[in-house]
C-alpha cells in the first residue's frame, strides 16, 4: 500500500535524524507508528572497565567524574550490579566520546 511505504520512508528518515543527533519533537506513539526504535543500552562489565581505562582514570576518580560511589563502579566492573537510568546513557556517550567529561577534571 502507498500509505505503508510513505510511513516506512518517513520512519527511516526520522530514524536517521535521531541517529545523527538532530533534535526532533516526536512523541513515543508517533515514533512507534513510524517504526522508529530507540535501542536499549546494554553494557558489559568489560565494556565499562574499557570506558574507564580509555579515560585513563582509576575507579575512584571515574566515580567522582560520574558522581557515583566508587563501590558502584567496582560492582559494575565485577558484574555484581548494572548501571541504570541516565548513567547508562552517559557511559554510552563516554564510550563514543571519551573526552566528553574532561572539563570535570580541569585544575
């Protein structure tokens, strides 16, 4: 159907806009209708440790930069706990842009 192909094309465009970091103002219902998916963030303990090491930080300093407890960082890296909420998004961003929070380390 023509309507389905138009919806699919618009959905693809919106997904590309989101992937490119462009601002959009769609509701969840609209994104669902267009078939646009916001991927879940799943970080392994090894990935979290790699993010920290790429920033050349100890667990204690990494915790301070993230504003979490050193115990949380230790438990994430040991697989005993998982980061939640916005911390997962922040870790994902740090994986892509390790310099993102360098300003928090300024003298």
